[in-house]
DNA sequence: GTATGTGCAAAGACTTTGCTTTGGA
DNA sequence: TCCAAAGCAAAGTCTTTGCACATAC
C-alpha cells in the first residue's frame, strides 16, 4: 500500500479500484495534471473510472490536504499535485509560457519575505501563492 | 474625458454609453470588483448595460492592458482593477480570508527576488503572481 | 453610410450533484 | 449487512458567442 493510499485509509476512506487507480496516477505524475488528464490516465488503468469520481476523489484529497490544487493563469481548469509532507508545501511554480511545463522551486528568502510582509501589514499568514511565468532564455548570437 | 476613456478611444474603441458607464465604475472602484459587481454598479448608471457587454468590455480592456484580471483563490469568478501606469503593475495582493477584502502592497525586495529566481532557473521573466492570504492579527490578552 | 457595439438567449467549458446501483469492510 | 462510493446524466456556475438591431464616427 502506497503512502497516499495509507493516508486515505487512515482518514476513513474506502479503498475502491477506482480510487486506487486515481491515487496511482497522482503518485506517478510529476506534471501537475488536470482533472481531464488524471481521468484519462486512470482510465488506462481501470476503464470503469468516471470523470465524476475523479472530481469527487480529488475534492476529497484536497479537503484532506493530500493534494494541492492550482489554478495557473491561461488555463481554465485546475491542476493537481500530491502533497504528502508539509515540508513540501513551501515550493512554488514557474510556468513555461511557451511549453506549458510547470517547474517547481523553493526559496527560503521568499518564505522569509512573505512572513515579513504579512507581519508588517498586521496580518497572520494563512497561505500564499507565488507563480512565475516565463520562457527559456534564448542564446544570443554575439554581434 | 477620463484617462481610461481616452486610452480606449486612442485604441480605436467607440465610446458608447454602456462603455462609459463601465469605465466609470472601474475608475471609481478600488475593491477589485467581479464582473457581476461591475455589472450591478454600471446598471445603476445606465440600466441598458447587459452582462454580455460587461464581459466583452472587460475582455477588451484586458487585451489592451488597461485592466488587470485576477483569480483569487476561493472565488470562482475573476476580479478586475484598472491598470493605467506600468509603475502600478508591480503591486500584489493580500486577501483577508475573513472579510474577503483585498489589500495591495509593493515590495522592491520581492521584485528583485523574482528576477533573481527566474534568472537562476535560466528563464526570462514574463509575469508573476504573488498573493498572500491571511487574517488580521488578534490582540492577545497577557497571561 | 458602415463597421462596430449591444442585448438577448443559446451554447460552451468546467464542475457539482441527485439518484440508483455497486461493492468494501 | 450497511453505509460509503460509483456511474450516469442532469443541473449549476461562470463565460463566450451568434444573430438581429442599434449607434458612434
């Protein structure tokens, strides 16, 4: 049983074939798939998985904090990634505006700055979102 | 003629009563209104404004870079703010998770950090999104 | 006068939900 | 056994669009 499966069972969820397929897809994906993509990949494992179950399962996982849900600009549909350790929470995303790829990065400096800004404004930090949009540097030919 | 109106005319847009009402609402709002809110406020000025025109006008303004469109978490609908100067581009938002209010802030440090991170990853910066979610600090009674 | 803009209602995209059947523990 | 979970299709929410009429320039 994978770690994600175990956490689901611990949370009281019944382990169905459909859920197992969806969890496996999530664990095997490092590309922040959309619901549609999870649905397609899970369908390849177990063709009985319906899109409604994918939505419902991702919703549950989100509530349990076992996945992170993102709404990157230029895309109307939500994207997901597994979120097992709280340590891993503090990463952010660079979206390649040309390929659509999503890269992850971390920055201690950034985390410190977020806390500082929030504190200075008199607020307690609940969460923060940080997304960079860019494209790969082109090599410039020298003149 | 307001600055926003002028920029629209300069861009070749015809100035209709409906657009004037919508532009005025945007100029008078500092609370990042949703489409629905802009529609309601514009309707109070000119009851002939339809929601379709609000969507179309905000879409045009967005393309022209005259408004900024945001998708804050926990809210399914987009929110807008006027964006006249590029200087004003580099502000970010703190969303009060209790009241829903949106506060703006700027940080030179943050902008520098964004550039540094992007550069180190080998990317050219196109845009970035930074949102803080938090709630007002509560005064703690001393023990 | 003519192309652009508008309202209305229908259609789209994504997501949620009611109901009946299936199946895990 | 019994309640959670699944499939299916309908409904919901936000947004876009086709079409006929209106209007700015």
